[in-house]
């Protein structure tokens, strides 16, 4: 006797077959699509340097950019965007799409000092950037004329205490890192010195050489060529230990001023909200770059001490520096030019 199939059972069987067919079709479509999803990066990356071409910041940016191009497998284009105390370039980077194709060389100026001095810098130094990693630090060095009577920080401070306001220190401009370093030392040493701002360039160094300034608190990056050329003389460095390049120059701590901890620094940031996996990739690549012997030697040739740090470490460091210099600027009532 022939078997009669239940219409409801036949309907369920057809439904199951349809669903299985749809799933199989979806698998054949989605798997290749996933396999073909482009991996970062697929095009050139722009590295904004908020400084003009030719200086130490530019040299650091180009060195890191060249090495990133090798690790990423894509060109890295260095885009110099100087002006307004580095805030023009930093603001451009902060407003760029958060897709990993625009990063910026951050510094003491752009991420800790200038945002306190410029009324509308165009970015929030702590909220508008995703830290990638620290690159290195450039200790501050106190320099005097090569024939100066100041043979030590103590002799400089003693004279400043005897003649309040008569001892003059120069900088590249109001609110520049050099100005902040001089002001912070004055606060640390409890002396009053007169700040003489210059309009950028190296005019302040020329006046130090000419004996028209008593002292400059400059980065080792900028000062080392003049020191090595016997144009000026170093009397103290802000590094934790003496520098191999200046073995006879004491640290500020050795000279009796352990509270003076100031350095220029260089770091990489991406716009805020850049995907975490892209930031992690960039940070990992930067970590590899910082272990390359030629990068180490080239940074040291620029008087930059390599000092890689993770995104989390850079974030904490940036916040500490931002807070530190905000207090110095407020206490001294420093205004930008």
C-alpha cells in the first residue's frame, strides 16, 4: 500500500532545504569577501611635522617616517606645517580623519606648552590625540659664553641673587620651551632673572656667543653643535646622569638643583578615535624601529636620547607634562608673543 506523505512534513523539509541553501550561498559570498578585506595600510601615510624643514624636529620626523615606510610597506610622506607655536600643524592632525593615514610628530611645545598659551589652538592636547609612542628626549643644557665668569650653576645663581633682574637669559620667544626652561629654573633656584625673547632662529645663540646674554637653557639637540665647536660652554645638563658626549658637565641634580627636571621630547600621535588595532600596529612598528642600531645612532647624533614608551605610558607622560607646564605658565603669567 503506497505511503502518503504528510503535507506539513513535506513543507518543513522544503523549508529546511531552502535555509541550508541560503546559508551555503551566504558562505560562498561572505568568505571570499572577508578574505579580500584590505589590511592597513593600503595607501601612503602622512606624517605631519609642526616645524619647518631643516631643524632637529624635522630630522627626527624624517628618520622615523623613513623607517615607518619600511615597516608598513607604504610611503610615509612628511608634511611640514609650522607656525603659531606648532599649533597649526597639530590642529591639522587633530582634525584629520581617524583612519591611521595621518599621524603627527608631537613635542613639548605642541602637546604641553602651546595649548596653554594660544587662546584657540584648534585642538585639545589631551582629548584630540591617540598616543602611539614616545621616540626620545633631548635634555636641557645650561650654556654660557665660552669666556663667561660663570663656571658653574652655583656661580650663576649666586650672582642672580646679588643682582636680581640683572642676569639675562635668552630664548626663541615668549612661551617657547627655552623660555619655560629658564622660568622653571628661576622658580627652582629662587632667583629673578630677566627673560629676553627673540623671534625664533638662532639670534639668541648669536647674542650668547657675543656676550650680550648671560645664559640660555637650550635643548642638547640645538646646543650641541655650538658646544662641540667651542662657541659656547655647557655648565649643567638636565639628564638623570651625565651625558657621554659631555662627561665633564654635571647634571642639575649634581649642581644642587635636583628639582629641575626639564627636557625637550618627541613622540608620535594619531587623531583621537583612530581604531585601536591601527594604533597598536603603529606602536608595535615604532617599537621595532627604536631597536634598530642605525636609528639609535642617528638619534644620538642629534643629541636625542632614544626613549620608546607604549601608548599608555605616553598618555600618562603627556598629561603630566601638560599639567606641569600649565602651572609654570600660570605662576609666571607668561603670554605668547
